[in-house]
């Protein structure tokens, strides 16, 4: 979906249309947010400005889980999304973001990373 340049979608006081003198530059293009779901591991790699790479997670099956009592980190399977306090709509659609509560093999955990930007799910085991 093309996006307008700055505020040129508005009209002039005379009623005329403002016309941009140039199109959108490559660095001005907006990307759609990556909405990570629970499922088979699927990642996509993007080239960033400066030639770097950014890994984005489309779906996740595993999480790096920190146990606060033993201070150990284990790789565990993600079973399902319990809730996403960012939005009820994200909970309904099953989108995993930072702060979401997920059910793992070891119990309930809170996501501490940004899977749509980091490409990995890090979580902290919740106390019972």
C-alpha cells in the first residue's frame, strides 16, 4: 500500500491539490510490522541500511527460558500463547510480542525480547 509523502494529502487553502516534487526515497519506505505467531520456527532476514542484517521471527516454536531460582537458561518448547497484555486483539489473533505470557514445557513465562525485531524469543519463568 503506497503511503503519502509527509502531509501532502491535504489541500491548499484555495482548494488545489498539493503535489510532491519527488517520490518516496528508499530509506523513507515503511515496512509492515512482523507479527510473530506460535508454530514451526520460521524467520526472515532483511538487509538494513549500512549493509547489516536484521532477523525477524514470523513464527516461533522454541524459547530461551530463564529460571530465576536456579539462574539457568534452557531452550524449551512453546506450547501456546496465554495472553498478550498489549492488546486483546493480539491475544485473540495469537501474536507474541514483548510482555506476552506464553505456556512452555516448564510452565508459564513472560516474553522479554521483541521477536518481531530480534528474531528470537527470550522469556522469564513466572513464579507459582
